[in-house]
């Protein structure tokens, strides 16, 4: 039973040194610091580096046994408040 989670992004050395966007990876931990889930972004190189933080993505959350427990998808959307019908959604 989990009452709280902590999410830690794993930083890639290539991204730190070059600023070149890599697929984001996250460890999801409980309050004791134990990893309970792992999350990985599924995007291509061109999308990550051309669309930046507004990019569409698929995020797969996997348990410690390697089973996918949930998949989150975010479509490409406009990030401008001038188009309220096209704001970000997951």
C-alpha cells in the first residue's frame, strides 16, 4: 500500500553536456525511497528536439516485475491561451 509517491527524473549525461533532448526516464519511489515503478517516455529524436516541452509523447509506467501498469498519451497541442480548445491534455 502506497500513501505517497516521489518522482525522480533520471538525468542523461548526453543531455547535460549537449542540451540535446533524450527520452525522459523517471523512478517512482515510495516514502522510504524504494522504487515501486519506473516510467519511460516513448518519442522520436526529431519530435523531442523540434517540439520541445510541447511535444506529444507516450509515457509507459512499469512495475518492478517489468509489467506495464498504465500508459499515458499526450497528443501534440498548441500551448497558447489564445486557443483554449487546443490546450495540453494527457
